[in-house]
């Protein structure tokens, strides 16, 4: 008996056994392509005697199933009411047998980045003969109850897998291009419920909340009725966050853009492209990644570097239920709490890295609450994240 304490060690052992064995009897919960053990298996398909693979949670890659359509010695596990979860790799050798049992599925992640352990049993172990017969009977029973992989099954599975792939990935913190190394349960903002979120916003925003809610109400009123380009200069200055203070409100809340010179010039003089970009976001209803992509593409025509702060400021003014303005004072702590790389954040990946995390927050999905203040906070709940990451007491307008 031998213990294997890493995915790489399990990979090396399987590669050796595939090359040396006469035949293989396997049962695994999930399988994927694109790794050395898969490549070795495909070169030795004639050695497969019994191989059953599961498809629970759509973790098995459809490309793997597609390689074994109508291949009689590979079957898909049938749903039994529970989860198909074995990881058994049995090899019959010219003399004796060896078997790898452990945590690793037949996937690229199992043999590379996952934490995996396994034990190698063999015919050389004491009292192995009677026990291996029980194991082989179980493998045979699983295989017998499985179904031959058909072209229609792979087609259907591919469609469902594609539809759910993104949602499945988010359950493992896979939001943007780079998977976060932080569990969302470690993020206080991500996991809090609606009542806690509302309480925190009211507590942390004791100085600014009334003004902030007034800003959001006015901004949405303006942008609900008309495009940015049709609004007067002072209104555009307010929406852009560089107007300063009027008799009622400090418009620097949600990100003061008083230092964004090029942005201010375009907003004041020729905001046609900025207006066209903002028009891509619907004033009500669901906002999708397609809407955002159109906005981002057009906005980046105005500013080659994207101007994350100014772009998200305008988005937060139009749809504060989806967007939070990220600028110098709040970006670093926001990104730290969500496990996002602040240095790599820009308008091109803002939707994947930020918006999709925000709308997956527990509080964001709450039903609309009762009460005037609670309803207003709910309507601007994404933009109001800024309250939790910005110190009202230390704020002073830069206008």
C-alpha cells in the first residue's frame, strides 16, 4: 500500500499504470479533456474494460462524453437519487493488479491545482485477494446500471452544460478572467442579508445618506426622461460628480470627479459619444452583460484608458441598482473585500469582476422592502455600497 499526497503524484501514477496494464476498470464522478492522463487514456482506449462516468452538477465536460459515443466499454452513470461520487481506478496487470482510490476525479484540475490524496493498493498487499473481488463486483454493478453514451445524450447535455456553465463557475469564485483566492463567505458585504445591509448603510451613512438618496432620485429622474446630451450643462455637471455644492446637495457623493479634466471638458462641450454610451443602459428593467458591453465599447471610444471612475460614476447615476462607482477613495478596500485585483480592474472587466459579484450578494436579491427609506435604499442598493467603503466623517467636497 502506498499513499499519494498530491494531484501531480496521482497523475504520474495513473500515467504509469495506463502504459503498463492489460485492462482498466474505472468509475469516476467527473471527467474532462485536455490533460496528460486523458491523452494517455485515448491512446489506450483498447485497454478500457469498464468505465463509468458521472454527470452530476454538469461537471463532466461534454467533449469527454463526445469521445465515447456508442463506445460499449464507457457508460454514463444513471441518476439514482443521490450523487454519483466514486473515484476508483483499477488496473489488471500481466501479473496481479493495482488500484488507485482517493479523492481525485478524472479532471485537469484534479491532476494540477486541486488538493488531492489517494491510496494505491495492489495484489502484493496482505489479504488483498478477497477484498479486491468485492471492489470489482461493485465496479461491475455500477457499469451494468449505466447507459451507453449516445449522440442525442451528448447533444442534450452540451446544451444544458453551456447554459449553466457560467453559474456553476461562480459557485467556485470563478467570476472574471482570474479565479479569486478568497471565499465569498469570507466577504462580509457579499454574505450579509438585507436587514443587515440596510442597517449598515443607515449607520455608516448617517452624515450623507439623505443627500445620497436625493442625488439618486434626481439623477434617475433626469436620465429616465432624456439622454445626457439633451440635458443642460449644470445638470450634466451634477451627474458627472464635479458640480460641487448647490443649495441642497453636495454632488461629490458617489465619487467626486472634479479632478477628471478631460472628462469634464467632454461633458461640458461635446458629450455626444458619452451620451450614446450611456443610452445603451436601459433606464429600467434588467440590465444584461450585452447592454453593458455596448456601453463599455462606446465609452472607451471617448477615453482610450477607459476612465473606470468616470464611467462607473455615470452608470451609478443611471442605474444605482446595478452599478457602484469605483474611484480612488473606495476601490482598494472594495476590491480587497471581494477578492478582486484592484490593479487589473478596468471598464472592460468591470461587469465580470464587479457587477456579477454585486448581483450575487445575498442582500441584492432581497424582495423590495416596505418603508420609504428602505425602498429608496433598495432602489439604489448597488451604488450605496459606496457608503460602506467611504468615511463620511472625513469627506469634504473638492469642488
